[in-house]
C-alpha cells in the first residue's frame, strides 16, 4: 500500500505545483495543453472530456493514470470537473466546484484498492497570465480542505475508525511563475493564515489506536524547481542527470500537536507546542541539503507507567547538513551542524535522580558546527549501488578534511568548548585500525569539571576511586587554566600517527 501512497502523493504534488504554477495572451486551450504536457512529463497519462461553451472550456472526468510495471500495478486519480474561462484580457481563470470527491485507485498482484477523498474550497480564485512559454498563476482562497472519505481494499471497505484524516487551511494566497523551455523552471510563493489537521487510526487486530490533532499558524513557502523536459521518472539517476533540482524554505509562526492513544492496552498522550520554525531543503544532481529549526518548543508525555507527566522544553533546536551525492574523483565540501539550546526539564524529572537538588539545574546547551571535504565513491541515486553497500566492504567515500568550527556542551554546572582542524591521509589506514590517519590540532577548554565530580561523589553516583581515575585522566590530557576549576587541552595528531596532549606524547 505504501507504493500507492507514494505515487498518490506524487500526483497530488504535481497537481499542487501546477495549480500554483505559472504559464501574455493565453487561451484556455493553451493552459489545458500545458497541464497535459506537464503531467505527462511527470509520468502520467492525462485524459478528460472537453467541451466548449462560449469563452468557457470544461474538462469533465479529468483522470491522471500512471502504470507501475515494476510493481505490477497502476494508479489513477480523478477530478470530476474543471473549468477554464477566457477573461478577454489575455488571462484565463481556472475554476473548481466548492466540493467534489477525488478518487485514487490502483491494483497490485490482483488486489484492487481505492481511496476516496473529499476536496472542499471556498472563495477560491485562480488566474493564469503570461504566454505559452511563461505562465504565471496567481491564486487565493478563504479556505481549503481535504478529508479522507473511505478506503476500499479488494472490494472490502475499511472501518471508518481504522483510518481517518482531515486537513484544513485558511487565508491562502500564492503565485507561481512557470518558464517553459528546454526545462520547466518554477518559482513559487505561498502563504496561509493557518492550518489544522487531525488523524486517527485503529488496528482491528490488536486494538492499538491513536488520535492526532494539531495546528500551525502563519505558514509561508518560497521555492524554485527545475523539471527537465525529457527523463524517465522511474530512473532516479536519469532524473537528476537530466537537470532536476529543487530548493525551498517552509516557515511557520507557531504550532501545537496533541496525540492520545492506547498501546498494548495502556493509554498514553503526547502534547507539544512551539513558537515557530523552518524547514529548508535543496537537492540536485550534485548535492543534498537540509536546514531544520524549531523555536521555544515544549513537550509533555504521560504514560500508564508513570504517575506524572514528563515535561521538557528548549529555546531552540536545529539540525542542518549539506553533502555531495554524486560519485566523483573530485574532493568536495560538506557541512554538518546541530544545536539544542537552553534545554530544561521539569523538577519531577530531576528529582528521580537528584532529589536533594545537588546538581545545578541551569538550562543545558549542546552545539556542534563542522565543515570539511570528502570524496564520494558512490552515487546515492543508484539503487543497485546503495543496495550493494550491505554486502560490500567498500567504503562509500573518503574523508579528506574536517574543521570543528564550534563545540559546546554546557550542563549541570560544567562547560566544554572546543575547536579543531584536521586533514586525513586515506593511503594510511594502519595507524588507526582502518581509519585514515589524521593530522591536525584540537583545542578544548573545560570549566567546572572538579566541582561536578565532587557533587557526583556526594550523591553517591561516583565512587572515590572512580573520581580519582577521572581526575588522573584529566591531568594527563589537560593543564590548569587561568580561571578556577578550568582545564585547557591541546590535542595534536601528527602525520606519523603520534598523538600529543599539550606537547606530551600519549601515543
């Protein structure tokens, strides 16, 4: 079923992009022809019953069909009616009914399925302007909603409580510029005042169930997309090699989510909220990048096993990376960073291991920012090569340099900071047990370590002998700093495999 869901999402996304899309004097036939061309590029066969009355072209029973021979399956989505109205000023308005069903259906290994979705909208306007080679879609709507009506598998309708889905958006506005040439270049902008969603499912065999409710406000998206004119969508390598690329940034002002359910007969709930965030992504034949961030997040969890809620919060959490994805003899840059800023948890959680309050409960922060270079020895868009990784001893790449721009760990009264810069000799893997030999220096600073060890001894979490061993190790690896309870360390890796700590050889 997951295959069909992926294909369904592809059709819906293609539909969403073209309705956000962008095509000077236009006719309704120009717009309809381009829909068919665009969806055809995406692998769909498009059909519909066309009729013309004055300046209005109506497409009834618009169907998008995709054969999936590798899955021995097919998938189809049907939109009952669409109108294209020539406005007399070189623009075309596209209209949809306020409410209509959409059907997604398919067959696999002799088992048929269908998914019926209710689509609703109010106050929607969509105007296409420009020329055949450069279309602009401007649109707005008071509200838009999608509701799962029913799912049928092999002639049997799933119970309503087995799966339910509702999604509603309000105050929508957007535009999309679509330049149609050798490739199709798409620039999109989109905003929505708010979005609500709810989902529910229940396993008829185990009784496990869950209900999810959530909302987001002040949604915005900006992005660009290049879709090549000729490619095989079933071949990812060809898809990206032909010139496909995507880059987009989604942001929101605030959000909340609530989950309640049962698992193995026991109830649980999860609640979360945040004051905005972002999700950025870009991909092309050479690189893949993500940039994710959430602000002022709070999470509360309750379970049958615990008589109190588990509550945590953080001022900011982020994760981003950029990596090369194409096999190449060239050494290419990469980057990785993450942060968890001002993390706190409830006093009830603290009291589980520190009932006396011996440890400082200041907000904790963890941050890491790195950049480097590497050689990629594998094309990640090649499914065969990726699959062979499991049975091969060959490495997918070579690390050539790594720079630690920031290292920060601050919690329970202690603080570790650091930076480093290294190069790696991939021709010498004997010095470090199969790893390339590093050359470079890391500088570290640790504040409050001895005070923390004393507190852990007082709590009975660390024995005197273990504490002595830890202090001896710190004495070997670090030297006292100018400030009280501060240790500095400079760790150097040499080309011949030696490791020096503050000038003293330790390997």
